C-alpha cells in the first residue's frame, strides 16, 4: 500500500466523522420533534383541527380501474356532516394515501376492500369553549346565532343575564304608527332583530352592538340528522346550577291521579250539559261571567277529587287494620287444628 492511498483513506474517514451528527445534535433534533408534537397538542383548544385518520373502505366495482376516484367520492359524501369517530363536522379532506398496494376481494363480493389514510379538516367545538357568532334572531325566549355563517347556536333565556338585559318588542304591522316610514326603516335594518331585540337596561344598547357579533360559551352539543348545533350561554358562570329554567313544581298532596282527572272531566262535562239544558228556557243575557262559573266548577271538582282520595286512603288503612286482626285469629285456629290432628292420630 502506497503512502498516497493511505493518506486519502484517512482524509475520507476524517471527512465522514465531520459529516456525522454528534450526540448533541441528535438531542437537539429529538427536542424539535417533541416541540412540534406539543404544538399539535395545543391545537386541540382550537375549533378547527386537522386530524390524520385511517379507515377500511369498500370500493364499488365501477371504480375498479380508478379506485382513487371512488375513495374521493366516498370522502366527499362526508363533508359538512358530523362524524362521531372524528367528533366533529368534516370540512375538507386531503393527502389521500393507500396503505395497501393491492385490494382484497372476499368470497363472491365484487367490492374492493382496502385501507386508506387521509387528513381531515374538522370543525370540532367542545363544551366550555368560547366562540363568536352573529345574531340573526331575537325573541323573549332565546337568541339565535350563526357561527361562520353556517352553524346554528341557540342561547335560551335562562342563560341570558336578565338583570342587565331586557327584551324590547318591535313595531307590529297592525300598529297605526307602523306606516310607510317605519317600513322603509325596517328594510334598512337586518333581519337579526326578528320580533324585537335585547337591549341593556341602563344604556339601551342592543346586545351584540352595531356589528351584532356576540361571544358566548358552549354549554351543549346537539346532533340531529348528522348536523351539529350548539347550545350557548352568555352568563358569567354558565355552568352554575342557578341557571335552570323555572318550572312549576307541585307538592305531592296536590297531585291528582289520571283516574281522578278523568272523573273530574266527566263531572264538568255533565254539569255543563245540564246547565246548557236549563239555559234553553232562560234569557240569553246573564250577569254572571262564564269563565267564573267554569273556575268555580273546576274548584268544586278538584275538591271532590281530593275528598275521594282521602276516603280511599282511609279505606286502605281500615283494610290493613282488619288484616292485622285476622292474622292472630288465623294462627290460633291453625294451632287448634294441629292439636286435633295429633289427638286423632293417637
């Protein structure tokens, strides 16, 4: 081996050592990968996400020569639909990849079965997220919004701070003040107010301001016919148990069973028919109000139903007492019969 060839080999070996990454460089590269993963994790707080998904699909034999177009057609059918596996509404798909080089056909089924991988852009809101929508309808019961001019949001009345906001009704068409000038003014306005609008009690400013954009907190998701709609709240503490719709609560003593209600209804109808028969001979004009008579009859019928219920409970209690009295008598009789049988056997 000549000295020139040995020197050239040493130089190549030294150059290769220079090009090879050191341990410090490897650690830095690993850190970069971890940071990129952490950045992707932070994206979970956003409403739009790109999800890499894989699935097994069956391709129709029509697309045997062009399976890619068949898969794309199937993915296109998922757009603007809520997909439970992705937990959101699919907006677009990209980067379609076939994970298998060959598709399989099972038994006599002509469909091609293959695995695919793709990136899906998904609208994925979750409970507790804050979003912004534009008001398109106001009513005393709720406020309706549109998020991104597409997705429906409803804010019920009990999630509106009524201590700060109040509902102001708009002008009615049969109002005499509602003339041509009012019609022209309403044409210039947007349809966001509906039958009225929510205004501030002190400043009288409309809810959402001049732009009608309102920030809310997502408190619920509703999926119907593969469409996603949101339930929102503009309360400072939207998840407080105080924000519950007020419902009429009746005590157990005032509750009436279905049978009692039927009896009350039958009595009311019978009384009304009797009164109608009696009023045929009388004059049509009467000083007593018809609604008052109906109210009195309803009160009487409810009192009668309550009385029957009390009688029923008394009867049940008396029957229980009788049964308790019968039990010791039956036990004594059984003992006597047992003794007689023993004596007869002897």
